[in-house]
C-alpha cells in the first residue's frame, strides 16, 4: 500500500500539470550528480622522470587498492622508471583483487621488486611472489593464504595461482601452494593438516625470497639500484576516500540514506533537503564504486534512467 500511494501521488502530479516541474527536477538531479562525480574524479600525480618508484601495498586488498597499484605502475612506465618496488604490508583481502595486481606486475616491462616490510598474509602472499625479485624484512612472515569459503573449486584455483606464480619466478611452486592448502605435505617443511607460514629466514633458506633487507635502501643496494633516486607514490585523497566508502560498513549506509531521502523528497513539495541528500549519497556511492572498479558509467546512466 505504501508504494501504491507513492505511484498515485506521482501520477496525480503529472496529470495535474506537473510534467514540466518533474522534468526540471530530473534535470537538476542529473546535472548536480554528474558535476559531483566529475569533481570527485579529478586527481593528479606528481611527475618525475626515471628513478625507482615505491608503491605501498598496505591494508586490506580491495578493488580500490588494486586500481591504485595498477595506476601507479602505469605512472612509472609513463615516466620511464628504472624499477618499481611494491612495499607490502597486508593481512590479505579479495582474491580477484590480488590476482589483478599480480597480472599488472607480470605485464610490467619495468622490473618489479616486492619488499615485505611487515607481513604478507593470505592474498598478500601471491603479490609478494609475483615480483621479479622478492625481499623480506627480518622477523616478518609470509603465508597463511587459506581461502574463505573453503570451496574446492576456489581452493584449487587459488593454489594453482600461487603455484604457477612462484614457478614463473624460479621458486618452488609446491611450497607456495602449501600456504593455501592444508592437504599438501612436504617432508621436512610442512605436515599435512597445517598451513605453511614462513619466516624471512626460513623463506631465504628455501629460496622463496632473494634476500633479507632492513629497509628500502638495503633493497636498492642488493639490486644495484643504490644510485637511483626514490619516488614514493602515496594513495591520494580520491583513493583513500573511495576505499572508505566502498567498505562493507559504509556502502550499505550510503544506499539506505539515498533511498530514504528520495522517499522523503517524493512526499515533500518542491525540491528540498531530501533531494539534496539523496544526490550526495548516491553520487558518493557510485563514484566510490567506479573508482574501485565495481561499476562504470553505464551503471550510473541506468540508475538515473530508472
């Protein structure tokens, strides 16, 4: 009965000569939404020719982080960087996002070095193993890459990703796969029923990393890049803001606010606070998802048309 009442009032507005005002309202909402989306999408990275580009891979691995890393790798190529270092500190995250970063590393024509400075758990293990060379800080660990849920198809695909990535970089693929599959047993390394987690020293002994480095400068020395300048890329406001808005906690709240505000606007004469709040909420929701790679402009157009 609630939605029937909404339809009845809308129909009365149109048949009562409100077509022009309805079109004006639609035009205002569309224009303001597009302006907000365009303004929020503007960002500029500092330009620096040559050098070694250091890209942080920190926190949960999400589509937003994946896009940031890919954009940063493209920027390094555009500025003729000598090498790229992915500085990794992550508890893990989404498998698809980790695979996207791995693919970007593999596609890079510039050498990509991975440096695990604190931890590389779960999906972070794949990104670490993807580098042309991999270095670890002393006292940190890599591994524990079990999937959730533990579906057989997902586990099989994920272990294959770890195995093939490690093998392509000259490392033991079976050791990498044991980080995600408890059924893999490797004598002298891991017993069946346990996930493999390697310390920096143990990873070096097993040739799963190329060295132990206290900091980025040590990595430069070990890779004969000490004469190169460092260019540190940091996530800009756009990426940090989008990462917050696409979280599992904030995104549903934005949707709820937008829907409630639209309902309030329908029952309020003229264009007021409800419509303004709805525009802001939906603009933030769609902009953050476009930035994260979860949606595109086609989604926005379909939503506005609806």
